[in-house]
C-alpha cells in the first residue's frame, strides 16, 4: 500500500536540509528510490541524506560509475541506474548484498522496481514554477509504512497544506 | 635509454584500445575502436553493451596494434591494462585479457590507474614539459585540477562537488535532444550559435578551485522551460562558454597559486575545440608553458596507459595476478 505525502522546497540548500531530515528515519537495509527529470535535484537530495548519515566525504553524481559507496555513521550506497537498460543488469550490481548493510539510494530506479525490494521509500521530485522550486512526493511501501508518522514529523517544515 | 616495450589495454568505458609503447613515450601503435555508435542508440554508455562489445572488439584491436607495430608476442616486455576507475564489467574484459597474455607470454602484468594514465598522456608528447605542472583533467566521470611536481607525486587542488564537466555536457545534450556523445554534439552545434546569447551562471567561478556544474545544467533546463523557442545552437554555445570560462579561470588560478611552470589539459572533454583554444590563450597570457595534447591522447587511449605502466613497473614492479579491477579507484595523492 502507499500513501502520498507532499512537500515543497525553494532552493538546493532546502532540498539538502530535507534530505538530512529524512536520514533520521533511515537505517541499515533501507532502500530509497528517487524519480525525477534531469535537474530535479536527485543528487542534491542524496547529498543531504548522506550528510544526515554522517558521510563527511563529498557525494558527487554517480552517473559515470553507476554505484558509489560512502562511509558514514551508516554506509550510503548511491546508485544511478539511468544507463542500465535491462532488468538483468541490476543483478551485476549485487543489490541484495548492498541492501544488507547501510542505506541504498537509487536514482532513476523506477523502471527497475520489479527487481527491487518491496520495502522501499519512493521519492519523486518535480521542477516547480520558479527556477529553484521543487515539489517532492513520498510513497511508503511495505515495511516502510510503519514509519509514516515519523516521516510526517521529519518533513513537516517543508509540508504543503492541502 | 630503456627501450622496454609495453603493450597496454584500455577498456574502462566505451573505447576499446590497445597500444604498444617503447621506452615509456615512443608510440609504436595506438589503436582505438570506439563503441560510440553502439551506445548512441541508447543515449549513453550502456554497461552491458560496453562489456560485450569490448569482448568482441579486443582480439581484432590487439592484432591490429601488433601488426601496426610490426611486432609479435616475443617483442613484448610487459602487458598492462587499466584496472580502474571505470565500469566494472568493461574493466574486467581488459584486465582479464592482460593477465591471460602475461601468463601466456611470460611477461609481467601491470594494472594502471586510468587517471594516472591521463596524466602520463602529457609526457607522451612533451617528456620535457617544465614542472611543476597543473593538469586540468576533464572527462565524463571526472573534473579535477592536479598538481604534479614530479612523476607519481600528485596533489589534488580542486575537483567537482557534483557533476563532472563531461557529464554536464552529456546531460544538457540529452535534454536538448542532441544525441550521444553530448560533448562533441555541443562542440559542433556551438559553431553555429552565439556564445554570448544567454548569460548562464558560472558555478563557483570566484570561489576556490572546486567546481560545480549541476546548477549550470539546471539553469539551461530552466531557461528552456521559460524560452522554449531558443535556438539549440545558442543554448549550446552559451552553455559551452560558461563551462569553458570556469575550467580555464580555475586552471590559471591554480597555476598562479602554486607557482607552476606549465599547465596542461587532459581527458575526453579536452577534445572540445573552444576549451583547447581558450586554454592555450589564457596560458600564454598568464606566462605559463602550455600543452594541449593531440586529441587522440585526450580521449581514452591505451598509449597513455602504456606510458604510465612503464613508469609504474620501474617504481613498484609487476602487479599481482590476484589484483582485480577497482571501479572506484582513486588517484594516489601525496597529501
């Protein structure tokens, strides 16, 4: 089951701050799938998540290497699967092993959902009306649903009143 | 002079290349078979396609390199391969082939860091280039300013905080529908556009030696959303100018700060014509000796891997056959 939750940010630094706040909900074995067009802020949000997980090194785009690992209080596996074009290719990434330790964030992961764990947080980022505005939607699935209340609290500073 | 002959294999990304280099800088063969046509259909390098294509092409490219150098197995003193950074499946093809040849030909195997290879590309053309050198390495996966006081002694002066310069070119080209690879597409289209048509931001221009291209990419997207009728040529030329401005300004700043004798360009983005001409002009104006290598030595090639391998072999000896491919390998730094 899933429940949509929506926030807005109005600068890259706010998107990073949102990421840091989300990190408080995340732990070993968690999977976060990021969806959104070019420039929507997927890597930016991941930089915030990394900061929240205690990663001190620089979190750069994983587009070229496909998978980057960062050492923090909890390890962060940061993937960009845009360039993979078949489901089978995700097998080479050894996702089950990555998922055992640390938090895994996968950019452009939506086409690969059938190959991914059911327990996942899907975050969709959209370009907003102004240059720096972003609309960000959350979907909790399976094991994540228990964290609905905690998520509401974490994202409250950026929440949209519907 | 040591005329040791090194055969090197480069398969870290989308080029399958084999080179034979004598004495660390005399290039006897440098065969590059690009897979770009294969990947263009997918809008980027597709890892699985890359590994399969490397497998299919490697034997042909290897034979062509031996033919071009007029050599056979008995003439080769060492076999090298790029062992990182790069795509794991693609790297494994080159590494496994090099190890197999090393066993079959009873010569040492040398695993080479791809980024160190790019630095050695400098010395293929100008072994005498005055040091210290500040090298701007710009490619699809990297953007870094490296200070080289002597071979093997590298200091990282600055690097990207988000996207690599080549990645920004690729992504903007993808957004504008210009196809893959994005760098050459933007380079070509820019010839027909005005570099001053749109004042895109210059990320971190006046701030230190690190780079930020993600916001510049997003500013192109934002501009197109507001002005959908803008000519792609003007967008390409103006974006390219913004990226080149930042790359050139930071290199000159780095060379000035470190009192370097020369500046040098390397990596796939170094094939960009606007960057090459602006880089050379700025170096001359700043009083630095300057090397803009032949385009064949900027893009991925095995000659630079052979050059780095010859030096590494003399310093560290052979690499163990149990040493694998390392997709996230970093350049070894002195501090």
